[in-house]
């Protein structure tokens, strides 16, 4: 049995478990995003800003995925939301099974938005469906404008791109228009936001969009509606 | 046959091929570093600075690893050094076999330093020996000070830590002393450099250290000398 056959079986098994997660989310009427990026792009900071802004407006829960430590879950828990930590112990991405296990520890009743923060990795998480409504990829201006071309799968499989750390642009050689152009070349249907977790710019627009998605009841991928 | 058994076999096969690469490097008297980091930490910029500084002082060759594109190889080729590009086509790390294939296209005769720039990924490349003398991990100040704790394997398996983008510190919440403390907690034997590719600070110290390693003829891991 070849390695490729094994990998295909792992992905098939994952897709089946993701389908079950998606059914559960649909039943609970929970809109779910899978937040992905390189390490240090600001996923957790963005999540903190989002939780702060949407406090009292949306009922939110969080699943934190990390290779090690529960540092991010501790940061998120300060916002008084239900949070479950997954530690992958060296694993480079979340899988649907790990999310299903975390859901056993998380009561979704009344939860309108579930944010799954994936392991910081711009490659491996792109292949794994967790049952989310959509992947949201965060790219920091500090990473440069060429990343969509160099790591295309993640940008191709995401529905939303958040360009973060906008406040650092004056000190960088990053051309934000080139960054957007490169991302849209890979995936023309990306919805793009520009944010700074330091200044707070772009956070209201991003949060308003999230509220819109929740009110639309968009919690099942069109492809699974057949 | 379980997935774990397959993974173990992949790693064993890789170790065998890495051993052969290491023998070749020893025979050619080439000092080899495996440059690893998150996407956008500045590996290629650091390499450009290093090539510029060491021009006429060391004979250097480069192997570039990328998921897609040869953008980095193009940047490096401007410095008039031999460069071979590996495109992994979605693969999240370099393996010894890919490096062996690249070596077929690269004449190591007289090359004193070979830099292998790995795929931008702070998780997967940590498990794969390429035959290098040592792994050098680049961490950008923009990624925050908690990354060694959250991605410990890479910091544990590296011999050198380069803290890059020092010029951005005034605009960040990153505590560089905490970053160093966290890294040294994971791996107390790390040699640490602090660099800025924008201002050039730290580049002479890093390059002097590289020259020292080359002159010491340190090109085989102690563990393989038995």
C-alpha cells in the first residue's frame, strides 16, 4: 500500500467526519469559520478584537488549535466566551476528528458564531475540511506581498482574506495593492478586509460582515446542500 | 498497515538519504545550513544580505525550496551564485530525496557554504533531516515572543536562532528578551543572532560566525561521526 493511497484514505475519512460536523452546525444554526494563517500573522489578536467588538451582539464560541500550549485559549477565555483547546502535540493542522472531539466539550446551544483557530501553518491546513462554512485566511503585511503566489492552495481554498497589521505598512517594503492583486489572481472570489489590531481599523467592517453572514443563516457549504 | 507505521518508514527512508547527502557534503568539504522559518520571516532577505556581505569571501551555493514559483531563486540568482530551485507542488517541507535530486543539478566543487532555504513552515520541516550540518531558524519580531513555546520542535532541533526584523521593534508589542528567554527555555544551546535586513544590523556578526564555521571545517554532525 503506497503512501499516496494512505493519504487519500486519511482525507476521505476526514471529509466524512467534516460532513458530520457540518450537519451538527446546520442543526444548531451555528455559522462556523476556520481561521488560518502563518504563525504570528495575528489570528488570536484579530479574534480578541472581534470578541471585544461583538460582545453582547453575537453569541460566540471558540475552538483553539495549537501544536503546544493553551496560551491562545487563555487569551480568548478573558472575553468570557466558551472555549475548547485542541493541542495537536506536534501535528501541523487540525482535522475534523479533533474538532468533533472538541465539540463534545463545547455546548453549541444558542451559539451563533463558532471560530476555529487553526494551527499557524500556511500549507497543511488548506487540505483539511473541518465542517466550517468557510476558511478565512489572515495575511500580515509583514510577510510581504508574494505569499499568495508562493502558497496558493490556502488562498484558493479560502473565501475571505484579511490583510492584517496595516499599521506597520509605513515601515515595510510590502506593496498592499500587489498583495491584493496576487491574492485575487489565485482566487478572484475572495472577499478582502484590511485590518489593524493595534489601531482597530477595519475591525468594524469585518465584524459587520460576520453579523451579516450569521443573519443570512449561511451555515452550510452550497456544495453539501444537494 | 497503520498511518503511523507509514510515517515512520518515510522518516527512516529520509534519514538514510540524508546520511548519504551528509557524506557527499563531507567529501566536498561543504558546510551546509538548513534555513527554516514561518512564511515571511525574511529567510530570503537574510540570504540576500548574507550573499552580498560574503561576496568574494566565501564560495556559496543555494538550494531554494518553495511550494510554488521560483521567485526566491530569481532573487538569489542576482548575486551570481549557483542556485537550484525545488518546487514541492504543495508539499509542506523539503526531504532529503528532493535535496539529492537538486544536488544533481548543482556543482559543489569548491563550494564552501551551501544554504538550503526550506519551505516556509514552522512545523513540518523540523522532522526532516536533509543532511545539513545544522538547522538555522529565523523568527521575525513581528510574529510575537511566544512562538518558541507554541512551535517547540523547530526551536529544539535548530542550532541557531536568528531574530530578524529588529528595526520593527519600536512599533510592536514583541518583548525580545521574552522571545530569547522562551527560545532558550526550549533549547538552551541555541546560538542567537539579532538582525535587521533593512538596516543591515547584525549581518556582519552572523556572517563572521558563518565564516568561522566554514574555517573550522564543521561539516558533519557529531552524531554521524561514529
